[in-house]
């Protein structure tokens, strides 16, 4: 099968969408499918590199940090894609690249599958001071996008329910993004980990809590710092891996609250597994996740997860088994105390974390996507034939 993936975000950018796209591309190719990608370049120029088509774009930082908007469509590249004639288009973003997906879908009479990666109502502070107005805009926009697809992929039941609340009526399938478990199953390089501990000055006599991801308002890191401070524990260090617009503020805030924080900034994707291995537990206060890829990664690395109760982690984080879902600052402190004070519990939870990650394998993700494409293509064939 020929699959065209369209996305506003692509490597070397590091975020959840890019992780999902790269994994999907790799797994589909391993299954024998032919894959091409349409994305945005980081400048005004449109060009092709292998099977990836980069459309010229301009910065849209004022809308969302790091975002870009397409400014043109190179007709020769689009004609090449038309001649290639994909069987299905899998759209990953709702903005610039979706316009390309929609145009090619209309031109070729082929279905669009769209993954709804982002809970936009948690990001409305970037464009609207009113939560109510922002949510209404998101609802209308989401119905418009989803109404032009054959099927929407929801990464979790949380997203499926949200789309139904928005009034989306097209077919919805829940397919969690997988994790490359191979990177976490490898035997850790002791010397490499020791060098990283020295590099970042991680204290050997403390419990290391890690949060990996974007340092921005929607990730609720300020509340995470507050909860660690309120726990009263002075035997822990918070390792923040990532970057974002709130990084400087959060480090200053943590210092004022007396929380020991080490911030690494962005790290290369192929080193992420090692950074998880530096820690004892993954912690987060975010409720803006559609599925929480970092939760899957942490579990695969053998890290129990301490997270806010949220529909996106149903059937992922099991209380007292591979982590905890907390509701209040008091819950957070109790879970943290139990974990820090019981070595046997830590070992049991680490084993359970690794075992529970098996259901989120990259292979399962790719196979589920391929089955969906075949189903969507089959459903679309009578309509296409009739139009011809």
C-alpha cells in the first residue's frame, strides 16, 4: 500500500507528533508499505529530500512557539505526488499540511485518515483570553477538520470522548501511539550513565524524579513544583529534561520554593532512554496530554509513573502496581513517601512498569494503522468507483 503522511512537524523537531510520525513511518516501511511524507521546511524554500517533501513556510511563533505556516505549494512536487497516487493519506496536523492532504484527497478521490494529537482547548491561552470562546472555536474547528476525513484516530479514549462532545460524527478509532521498546530493552551502559550523572551533578543519595517534555504553561509544571515543595521532602531531586518558554521562570520559581531542580534542556532523541534511566520515578501534573507518550516511555524504561488522574491514563497507570494516579497534593505526598520509603516496593513497581509497557509496542502501533488503512480504503472504493 502507498501511504502519504502529512504533518506540520517533522524531524529534527522533538515533540509528541514527530515521535509518532517517525515511528509510524518506520513501522509501515517494515511491513512493506511505501511511505512518503509532506511537511514544512524551516525557511521559504520548497524542496524534496528522499521521500520527504518540504513546503516553504514562515514562522508562526506569535500563534504558538515553534509553529510555522505554509506559504506556497510547489506544483512540480504536488504533481509528483499525484503521479505516485497514494492509496490513503494519513494527516497528523490540522493546519498547513492538512490543506495539502485535503487538496490531494479531492484531486485523487482517496480517503484521509487523521490523527487528532492535540487537546486544543488546553492551549487556547495562546490565542484567546476567554476559555469559553476558545473552547467554542476549537469545537467548530475540530468538526470542520474531522468532517473532511474518512476516519479520525484518537490516541486515547479521552480524545474519543472529547471529539464526540464536540459533535464529531465521522468514524473514530482509538489507536495509542507505540513506543520503540527496543531502545529500552537494551542493557544500560553503566559507564555512559555514570558520565551523565557526573555531567549533571545528580546526587547519589537522593531519589531522582524526572519530568521529560515541553516546559510551558499547559504542562502545569508550576503545580508539580508546588506539590514537591508541599511534601516537605528534602531527599529528592527533580530532573527536568526539555525546554520551552517557561524554563527560566520555572527554574527561578523552584529555587524560591526550595525544590532541588536540575534542568538539562533539550537532549538528542537517541539519548532519551538513558535520561530516563538516570531517574527513579516519572512525575507530572499535566492534564493536557492526549495519551502521554512520555508515560509509555517511562514505563518501558522501568520507571513507575506518578501522574494526575486523567482519562488518558486509564488502563496505563495502575495504582500501586506500576505507579499512581493522584488527585490532590496530599495524595501526591503520600505516594511519594511510600515510594521513597520502601525499597522493595520500588523494585516491584519497576518490574511491573516494564511489563505493562509491552502493550504499547511500536509493532502493534504500525499493524493497527495498516489494518485501519485497509478498512478505510475498502469502505471508500464503491464511492470512488461510482464517481468515476
